[in-house]
């Protein structure tokens, strides 16, 4: 009887061992399969996945004659810089009062009108205004002049390594280098131009566009609109082809 019990216990231990070994092998096989089917992640920061990169380049090639994003890509080593998708939330703009002896309330109105003109251009961007600069995405400030020449504005765009823009700081002057006040139309043109930079647009080589370096118009052109739409149809990040490892 004792021998029979010993044999039964031995058989039970063997069965338990075999079952545990099978479950272990099955778990390892499942982990291996999951790892094999998981999407590959490139270690390069901000690198757009292959499929998205190819699609983005196809869009760029298709719209090359109607847009001017190539100037941004050439100056940033193919890095697409734009605000991340916001789910319909507007970009918050803060206008700092003062900064120039010439400052007046009408100057803040130019910023609001500039935002209105970009919204009317139907490029998929919206703006709201806040009195709290710490809560703003875009901060606009005024200064008297940039020195020599007719320079009326500049934009300091901040973005992460991956390409998404995180802040924009716009400076606008009230006078040119010759100490003459800019006209109201020139101030409005500068506001529209710099707000374009604030959401990621580069300069255009066409003087009919509001993003031409020396702004001559105050309404975004068809090329300005097409370029903004193209920019926001591309994923933020680098479109460079990664080097083989």
C-alpha cells in the first residue's frame, strides 16, 4: 500500500512539473509573438515613421508649385515645426501693453484683426485672447524700433526636439530705423506676417504673399493659405530618411 502511494505521489509530481513547463513555454512563446508584432520604434527623437514620412513627402511634392514649405524644410534639415493637434482648441494669445512710447489701444486691435484674417483664411487655426501671459501660447509685445532699416517685427519660435511648437514670442516695432512711425497698414501687415510665423509658416519668395520678407499685403494669399493647410496636414518631426544602422 505504501509503495502504491509513493508511486501515485511521484506520478502527481511529474504531472505538475510537466504542466508547469508547458505553461512556461506557452508564456514565452506568447511574449515572443507579441514582441515580433509590436510596431518598431525608432530611437531618433522626433523621427516620423516611414509610412507617414513617405506620405508627407508625397504631399510636399504634389503641392510644391502652390506652396513654399520648402524654405522651412531646407533651413531646419527637414524638420516640420508646427503646433501639435489641439482638438479644436484655439491658440491663446496675450498682448502685452506698452513697450513703446507710441503704444496705443489701436495697436492691440491690429493683432486681433490679424488673428481674424488668418481665421477667415480657413486654414484650420483659431485664436483666443488672454490677459495672462503665463497662460498664453503666443505672447505679443511692442518695442519702439529694431534699429536701422524698415524691420517691423520678429518672432521667436520655440519647439521641442521632435518638432511640435510649444511657445511663440512676437515683437512688433512702432517706428522704422529712420525714426518715422509705421503706418497703420504697415503695422497691420506686420501683425499678420508675424502671426503667420507664430504658427509655423516660413518666408515666401513671392511678394504677393503676406509671408514675403518685406510684407506688402495684409490679407493671406491663396499660396499662404495652401502652405498653412499643407503644414498642418504633415506630422511634426523630422522627414529625413534615417541612416542605416
